[in-house]
């Protein structure tokens, strides 16, 4: 198709030259015949172009989708989330992901840009050969001018691609301000705090700063190359016309040579545009490779375990000497922490904001590994266990349960085997939520989709609890509840407390909560302070000890009773 795309315009030039020669000679048949050939060439050029575009689009879309999938797979492969929080890797992944979507830099464009580049180059070469038939040095001159212009274009394109990536940090900031100003999540606060103007201005300032770098003035060399090309083309045309006027060149070849200059210019322009797009797409591929290389080590950490976690925990979950810092930070959020959670019992974890409660749960789920010490299940280090198998034993409700923009049923089932969700929903107190959905279990839980609905924070939390109880129904035996009542209304919260022992019976339960009315029902309670266990015992034992727990408990009780307990 590339050859057709290049040959057709040149064929029409030669054919038109012959047609003009026929007209000059008064040979009607000859002229009409070649005019038809020229028309056929132009038609072929149009048809070839359309086919080439269609094929390139189909191929390009496939290439882009494949790259997207590979990137998603690579990002999802690591069993932990550490790689997503390393700023350098996260930035690379984001650049890779964004540019795979950005129309101007999609690698799939290579399918058409390489074709355009090749077509332009063939046209230039063939034009040089045709013009060499007039004067060999004119053909060579055109080739030299075209190659030089193409080279300068390529250098400029590379610089431009570099600028685009160099500016990716500010591009991200621009998108952030754009989202702040135009999407629902921030809309309320932005207006209430009188910030719309501020957001628009910050977007504008970031744009101006970015453009200052991107739109650098062209150097002198590209200008000289363009001027040289102009001299060759204009000078060549003048020369051809002068020879014709002097009677040394017939009408046919005159028409052919003049048109050849114009077709050659079109070819150079096509190479130039396709070259820029090619450089941008290649730069995206470079970034993509870099991102894939950066994630690769996280996907296969040395010595990842494979021992089955079937039936675990039978005895206990034990954290021994555990210290932990988040990637890229030096602050220890857990410090030399020792904690044993007996199987089949409930443990409540309390402590001030930022004490490390959720971080402890993340270690338990194997989302991060301790910086020091170990998390062991029935005496086996978590690093030796098959993590997927261990996670099937867990039913976790995080503070903000993930909200899938899918059916209510998918939100409950969440990767587990098919079964009736009714019992789990009933036990979680989420029955009224599901009953109110317009399409029942099939209702999509996002207003962004047709027929979808938006749930409140409390309704999502009840579904989150139902999701966890469904997982228990499917074989999970460790229930982790991180602030399960934070968004619940007073009645739902009271109901949850009332049924806490029923919901957690026989399960190893870890409950994180600031609400002492739930906490007190756990078999054992630990108080965390700055990443350490400072108190542990039953509710009564901790009250009798009259330490931090007793103090916090009385403080909360006083709020409800209207005076100190
Ligand atoms: N992804 C993260 N990267 C860096 N630091 C983090 C990250 N997540 C949490 N932290 C820090 O770790 C500390 C402990 O956080 P954690 O979420 O474990 O506290 P918490 O006890 O659950 O608090 P809360 O009661 O407010 O939920 C906090 O100081 C927090 O800033």
C-alpha cells in the first residue's frame, strides 16, 4: 500500500505530462488516453490512502490495547502495593498509561506514521530520479535538499517529543487542576471555599510555564535547510519554464517536471508530519519500556512463598518485633511491635489517628512486608505462604470500601464463587439498601451509568460489610473490620454492636474502631501508640488498670452521658 500511495501521485504526474504532450501535438486520442490514466492514478491514490488509513487504524488500535493490557498486567502482578507508592515508579507508570491514551503520542499511530514516512521518502527519491532526466544535478540537488530538511525535521521532532515528556510533571499538575475544577468530587468544597477562580488561574499559570518550555523557537539550521529547499524548488521551476520558453523543452516534459517539484514538496511535507508523529510514538514506547522495567522486580520478589494456607489460622497470627516504614519514608509507623492474635477470637485495636492501626492490617494482608521482624501464621512466616491462598482466608472491610461501578451483586461477590448473597446481606444489615435499588441485584452502583444509582457513605459501608460476610460464607475465616461504623447512622451502628458477637462467632476477628461500645465486646483489646502496643487486655482488665484505654473510654462515655463516668 505504501508503494501504491507513493507511485500513484508520480504516475499521475507522468501521465498528465504525456496528456499535455498529446494536446500540444494535436493528438486527441493520445491526450485523452493519458488524461484517463492520470485520473485513474489519482483515484488509486485516494483509494489507497483510504485503505491504508483503515488498515493502520485497525492495527494501531490493537497495538495500543495490547500495550495497555500488558501495562495493567504488570502493575497488577506484584502481590504488594509498595511499587505503586514509590514516586519514581508511580510517575513512570502514569506517564506510560496517560500517553497510551493521548492521541498525539499513541504507539499505535506508528502503524500509519511509518507508512506516511516511507511514502514521503519514496516520493522524494522518485522525484529526484524524474528531475535527473532534465538535469542530473537538479535531481541530486532536490534529493540533498529533501534529505537535509528531513534530517532537521527529525532533530526538531525528537526535541519536541523530549519536551512533551519533560513537561509531563506539569501536564499532570494541569490535569489535576482541571479535574478539581470540573469533576463532582471536589465541586462542593471548591465552591464553598470560593476557589473556582484560584483553580482556573493555577491551571492557566501551569499551562503558561509548560508552554514556555515546549514552544522553544526553532534553531537557525532548520531555517537554512528550508531556505535551501526553497531555492532548489523555485530555481528549478524557473529553469524548466525558461528552457520551455526558449523552445528547448517540449510542453509534455515541462508539465511533468513542474508538477514533479510540487509532488516532491508534498512528499517532504508528508515525511515531516509523519516523522514528528513517529518520534512522539517512539518516545512513548521508550517511556513504556522504562515503566515496565521499573515494575518488573516488584512482580517477582525473591523467595516468594508457595506453602498453602488452607485452614489457617488454626492457632494464631503473630507479629514479632515488627517495625515498618512506608516506601520512600524513613519514619517508622510501627516500631518493634509484638502482638499475638489467637485463632477464633476477636481482637480490637484502638489508638489515636495515625497510631498505625491500618498499617498493621496492611502487613497482615501481605500488602507490605515489615521492614524488620515477621508476621507469622501458625508459626509460618507470611513470606513462606502462598499469598493468594492466604488472602482467600481474609475478609477485610477497609475504611473506604472499594466502590465498583458495576452491579450490586458484583459488588458483593467481588471475585468469590457464585452463591446467593441474601444471607450475608441480611446479616450485614444491608437488606434495605438492596431492596431500594430500582433493578435489584442488577442495579449498577454508579450514577455515571444508565440506570445506575449513587449510594451514600453509610450504604456503601453496609455493602462492604456484606461483601466481607459473603467472603466468610465462601471460606474466609479472618474478619478484619477497619472502622466499620464510621459512616453508619445511630440505629445501624447500634444494630451492628448488638450483633457483633453473632457476626464474629468462630472467626478470628480484628476490629479497628474509635467507638468503644463496639470495642468493649472484643475478647481482647490492644492500645497502639506511635506504632507500639502500650496496653493489652480485656475491657474490664484495661479499665481496672486505669491507663490510656480507661481514660479514652471514660472520655467517650462522658460525651454520651453528659458528664464523666
Ligand atoms: N501510603 C502511605 N505512605 C506513607 N505514609 C503513610 C501511608 N499510609 C499511612 N501513612 C502514615 O502512616 C501513619 C499510620 O497510618 P495508619 O493509617 O496506619 O493510622 P491509623 O492508626 O489507622 O489512623 P486512623 O485512626 O486515622 O485511621 C500515619 O502517620 C500516616 O500518615
